[in-house]
C-alpha cells in the first residue's frame, strides 16, 4: 500500500491507537514499549501485512530529529537540579568519557573480528554508544522498582545528556569515511567548538527564554506551550547554524527553564510530556516501517556477537573506567552497566551514513537495528531481577510513603501555614512568578475575600490575600515570611 494524502491520516491514527493499547498491555510483561512500537511498524511495512512502502531515510531522519528535540526538551524540563546535583559529575563522566570508551572499544572489536575498516568500526560503535532511558524507566515504573543511592537521577542524567556526544561522534566518523583525505585529529577542534557553542547557547537560551515567557502576555494559557515549542526549535536550529551541538543546547535550556519559575509552568511540562510520548510512538513506528525484516536475517550472527560484546564487555568497561575517580559501590556500577539499553536514538543516527552515501551503510543500519532490539529485549526484560540480585532496590515495605501520608505523619517536619499579605507589602500588584518563592515550599491556594483562587504564575497579588502554603520543613517559615514581607498569621 502506498502512502497518499487520502489514507495517511486513517493509517496513522489506526497505528497510533494500536501502539498505545499494545504499549499499555506490554507493561504487564515487562516488555519495553519500544519493542511493541517497532514491531507494529514492521508489521505495517512493505514486508508485513500492512504493505506500506516506506524507504525514505531522509524523512525518517527528519522525524527522528524533531522527535529527539521533544524527548530531550521534555526530559530537561523534568530534571531537578537539586536532585541531580549530588551525581552531576558522575553523570557527565558517563555521558562523555563513557560514550567515547564504548564507541572506541566496540569499534576496535568490530574491526578485529569482522574485518570492517577501523573507521567503519568506530562509526558503528559511535552510533550505538548512547543509552535510552525511556525504555528503562517504563520498566522501573511497571515493576514498581525504587532504586537506592541516587541511582535513578544518575541514570536519568546520563541518558538525557549522552546523545549529543554520540551524535557528534557519528557525524565525525561519517565525515571521515566520506572524505578519505580527512585526518582523525581534525575532529578535535570541531568537537570543542560544538560543545562550547552548544553549552553557551543552551544557557543563553534558557535565560532569555525565561524572561520572554514570563514577560509576554499571550492571553491564553494554551499558547504558552506553543511559544516554548517555537523557542525550542529556534534554539536547536540557531545552535546548529553556528556549528554548535543543537541537542546539547536544547537539553541545557530545558534544564534551566525547568528549574526556574515560569508562568503556566505546570501546563508547559504536561504538554511536553504528552508531546514526548506522541513523537516517541511516531518515531518508533517510522523506524519500524523503514526496516526490511528480510535484510535483518543475514546480519543476525554479527549483530548477536556485537550486542554480546557491548552488553557484557564494552558497557561495563566504560562505566568502571569513567567512574574510577568516584566512590560508588561495585554493585551500583554493575547495575549502571546493565541499564545501558540502546533504543531508537542509535537507529536514527544510523540514517546519517545512509544519507551520506557511505559504503555498506544499509548493512550498518540493519546491524544497529538488530543490536538495539537485542539490547532492549535482553537487558530491559531482566532489569527487575538484576536490581533485586544486586540489592540496589528498596524492598516493598521500605518504599517511601506518599507525600500526603508523610504530611499527615505526626513525626513529619512538613508544615501547612497561612500568610496574609499586609497593606505595606511591596509585592501588591506583582505576579506570583516574580516572588522568587523558595523551592522548598509551594503556594497551594489563595484565600481572597469570599473565594479561593488557584494560584498561577501570572496571578496578581492583592492586599488582604491569604496564602495557604505547604513547606517542606519548619526552618523555612522565616524565609517564606520574608519573601512575602509579612508576619505569619495563622498556623493551620
């Protein structure tokens, strides 16, 4: 079946609905949704019952780039600097040195065992050097696994920040193959330029974006997520135009925005969470359509050996070497090694050699596809068992109580209080987003006259307002009172 204007919406909507239902069902069996989405795409493809003919690598790559923008930006918005601060340097070590060690070790193995040129081996190693946290945490949630010792934020930080390094290495080695006269040492100045420009524009975009979002009055809450989407694509494309790493820039910008006060921040985060799920499904379906199962069969042997080397040697080697200067227990490093799932990102990166016309690029794509699927199946389905075997997850009875349970606990240090805004407050007439409110407390609602107001970033503060506040601890009361320039009037 050919894709036409007449049937694309019908076909797309049917595939989308099937994917969501299948993904929900897969949670029960601990199978990552990635596998289901890819399988549905393959079944709908030219060699499956669906018969949809799709072999355009450029379109697949474009969909991949757009999808990665949303996925990385959404992940950045949800990243709390307070949570990742204790593991910041470990995460950066994994996402830089860890990626490089993985790429080089896998590349050397492929060169020595299968006869690929060394640069071709490094190219394949670079493509599969980044991890996919989406599959990991879907299983952790479905199995209700709570990890100890800051393992979860460390894995989140690594997965959110390692794609830029893998992308750079992929582009660099693709260029080295396409231009035989180029030298490998030529990539180092380019790498430094990409990192410097990407990091600088990322912070600049986050800073400027915060002020633009908070100061512009769009009139409708639904327009703010649209504004942020535009800002996200602008950041990525401008950074890329200036020879920086666009993926790094949007991730840093998103982390900056997610850790500062924004108007309609909750609506923006929820919208991007939905967008991220949507583009993930579309991306996986597209990559499934792009694959021809008959071409995967001849590379199964090569793919299995590379996958085994990646899982059992290259990934642990990269983890232990990149974390050698940090005090982490061996069992924690072993678990981090096992969570090195490959997902859709390597498959997207595998389209770059195809578009560049690299020799054996179709074979490389098929090998990468098989390795990604094998990694998810082998590591993804066994995460629960491995976490229990290594004793890095908390037992069921030891898991934390819900926030409400902790708040109502007699021994809890949390505090509910009311603060009235007096007539001398300098904040009267200002918006809540301008308060610089402590991160350890939230304004749950505002008692204004005869009614209660649900506070938003652009809510105007009025004289006589009574703020109902939830604070993490009693030590913050003076800080909150000083912020509002008011005395604490009514403890609840």
